[in-house]
């Protein structure tokens, strides 16, 4: 490749084509490709590079806590999780239909893993996504409000085609949290899809937000077009602890009886009776009666007639 062609491709920002051009030229010569076939190949290379770069930008902008996938999820641990419903969400049909999604269930069931996996599938499908915990959302708005930049932050939350708000119900939120969440939900209502997870039942949202009217208004709009995913079962995080406890209870060692109790320990020697007691010790010689006692006079072969 001559330097003039290389410079032209850089000016046109055809870096993908530039990377593969040498290989494609050799391939065209070896397989006898005509001009249109060769041109199609190098243009496909450019499109593939651009698509990958766009994906990487969308993935970075999503701000996922970590990359999660449905293939990495342990479905066998809790068969009660609605797998079919989750995979339907991963198809992004709810995004095309403009619906919202609410995940309900106690901690440790994998809600955060699954919402990030669904978000990852949306990124791969070409959608823009933003993942934030409810604590991040509140902190973002309260911080920018003090700096007079709340409009800029609101744009950040309104622009993505899918907004994921995680960890609702972990603990009580700061004052004015209800106002921040209501602003986002109200502005996205029937325009963009929102996905939320909650560890607490919906009736507790008023207490968590510290604002019952805001909680009522939020749920009224959010649940209007929402699909609910209900999850039940044991905590995945505590699976090893449960197994350890089960093993520990399988063959418990017998407790030792307190000293002086009537329970005889295996392999222990019988206690000796106190001296002078009526309990005869096994293998011990009978005590001799005192000289001149009745027992001494009545013993067999020992009594003699007095003269």
C-alpha cells in the first residue's frame, strides 16, 4: 500500500478498511475476486470495526457495575426464577413496545445480575442504556442541585432508551429522594423504558422514600405499563453457609455428661464408692467385721462353743 492511499483513508476515517486492506488485496489476487466483490469485502470490514466501536462506547456509557450475562447465571440453584420471562425480556421486546419492568424479591436472588444481563443484551442490540443504583441517582441529583447543574443531570437520566435503577429498598433514603425519583419517572413516562429492582414490597416505598405522596405518584405512573417479575427462594450468596451448617448437623458428637451425673461415659472407669458405704465394689475384698462383733461370732466355721 502506497503512502498516498494510506493518508487518504485516514482523512476519510476509514480505519477499519485501512487495517484489513493489505490482507484483502492478497485475498483478491489469490481468489480472483472482481472489483465489486473486493469492494464489498473492504466495506464490510469497515462496518464491522465501526459497529464494535459503537458497542464499546454504549457499553462504557451504560456504567454497569460489572459485565453480566444470562449464560453466567446459575439457573439450577433456584428453579423458581421465571427463566422464560427473563429470556423474553432479553429479547428487548419490552423496549420496542415502550414498557417498563419491575423486579420484586428479597436480597440474594440475583436481581442485580439479571437486570445487568438484560441491559447488556440491550446494548448488544444497539440500544442506549444507563445503569444506576437508587443511591447513585439520589446522590447525583442532590450533588448537582447544589452546583446549579440539575438540568444537565436530568438530561443524563432522560436520554437513554433503557434506564435501570437497582437496589430500591435496601435502606431508607435521604430526604427529598422521592422528589428526585418522581422527576425521573414522570419525565420518562410513556417515552422511554425504565427497569427497577426492589427488595421490599411496594407498600413500603412511602416509608423508604420518606414521602408517601411521591411514592404513590411514582408507582401510579411506573406500574401503568410495567411488567412485574416476581422472584422467590433462598439466597444465592448464603448457599455455602447453608451447606456448611447442614454438614455440621449431620453427625454431631455426643455431649459429655456433667461430672457426678448418673450417665456413664463410654470407656470410663466406674467411680469408687466412698469408704464405709453399703455399695460393694466389683473385685474388691469384703471388709472384715470388727473383732467381737456379732458378724464375727456368727461367721461359718468360726463359732465355737464356750466352755
